């Protein structure tokens, strides 16, 4: 039953908020999504920039966070984090991601259309069980910048990468803002 | 009507193949998908590596291809392409992407599950009109490497980026191969 499922998930969301497990800057958007009878959020990340040490190409299981930010970063912050690297160190920008269960296919389709209009063009239905829509953007940066604490892209190169990560984060946050505004227009 | 829709799309696919508009290395997979009565491919790209000149951050409309490959690239090829750059030059790895229309939601769900099993984890239903499943992976590289023909990430840095692009392309092609094998198992 949708209403029972939604009630349980909403409780989980409220609990997660109380435990500060929800990214703060995304809470107004999640609250708004959850104010619609047809939707309930399952999980989310508002997007972040990270410096990660990885033992091998893309092997995130054994990856170690050297730095992690839900906001824009300065060159110095990234540089300090990189210096602590012992393996191959990556600068990564994770785009925002939100999973929303929808009452039915029609409401899922509506949410997908709105998300796409907001510029979150990687949005789609990923499960038909609870009509789960993944809201996602294409902004993504994942680039090796250092080996054993030594920058391999040059200082100028690293500056461009950091600026690029910030721009990508900014762009993705603007899309979340647009999504918020589009959803707000649907409220009576 | 599904069978009529599928017939038309199949004709389009065969025409595109004859005109060499379909990436060659992906044809066996597309042929296999199209051999199922429940599926028909709409569009595809087998993944590629490109060097692009872009006037502004992410503005792909005015972007100029300085080099484009559906295969692994050498450092020299990339370096030569970069030298022709007049603006900010990017090294980009586009992941494979396939759009498949499905007969109904059940067949779409089956295809999504198979694609996810093959490691193509960015797969989902993007349109409910013709039950279009987008098959996609997370491999992606998009990084500024030069300004006005001058490398900004150092030679060592550029070498790492090229190697990284090749690894990403390899990984995504392996996933397409796995998808092929999983689909083959479903044949009677």
C-alpha cells in the first residue's frame, strides 16, 4: 500500500534529519518533494567535492577520503589534502543524487519530466517496484591529480581542476534550485 | 502498435548500418538486442575518446572536435590534436550509450536488470511513451588539459589522463561485452 509505504519512509527521513544524516543544503528540496502525497524521498546526496586516495583504478571500496566538502573548495584545502596522499590521489566531484519513490507510473513520469526540465538530464526510473526515480545530473569530475602526495598535473593544472570542480558543483546546485522552483509552482 | 513501431525502427537501424552511421564495434550487440521481439534499438554510441576545443565551460554547442576516436588512443595522437587548440581544450571520454524501446514495462524492467548486471549501472527508463531504456555506464572523463594549444597539466599529467581515458574506454567496452553475453544466454 502506497500510503503505508510512504508513511514509513517519511518517518525514516525525519529520523535521518534529526540525526544530522541528511545534507543540510538539500533539506528544503527534500521537504518540498515529501510534501507531495505522490512522492517520498528514499536517499540523497547534495553533491560534493572530495580528495580520495585509491589503491587502484576506480576501486572505491578501498578508497580513503583525504578531504570531503559539500561546498566550494579552495586550492589550498585541496592541496593540503593531496599532500597526505600515499597512493594515487583523485580529485572527485560527485553530482547530486536523489532517489524518490512515486505513487504510480504517472507520478513518476511527471517527476522525471520536471527533473529533466530543471536540467537534471540523467534522471530516470531505476526500479519499477516502488517506481523509484533517480534524479541525477551529468556534472561529474573524477581525475587523478597526484601520486604519493606529489601533484602530477602541475600547480596550474591543479588550479584549473579545482576551479572546474567548483563550477560543476555550482552548476549542479543551480539545477537543484531550479527543481525546487519548478516543484513549488505545482503547489496549490 | 508495438510490432509496427518495431518494424519501422528496425528499418531505420538497417538503413543506418548501410550508410555506415552505426559504430562498427557495437553492431553485434545491437543486432542481438534487435533479435528479441520485445526490443528495438533507437540510437547508440559505442563510447569514444575525443579532444575538443570549447569556447566556454561545458558549452558543447560551439565545441570543435580536434580529434575523435572509437578506440584507444596514444599519447602522441592526443598531443597532436591538442596542439591545434585555440581555446580551452578538453580530453573527453564519452561512455557507451544505447537507447532501446521495449514492448512493455515488463520487458523494459528485464532489460534494465540485465544491463545493471552487466555493470552498466546508469541504466534506467527515460521515457514511458515507448518504454525507452537508456543503457549507460558511469565511466566518463571530461577534463581541461590545455589552453591555446599549450598543455596545462604537464606532460606527466597528460600521460596519466590519456591512460585513464583508455582504461575507462576499456572498462566500458568490457561491460558491453558482458551485456552481449548475458543477452545471448536468453536466446533459445
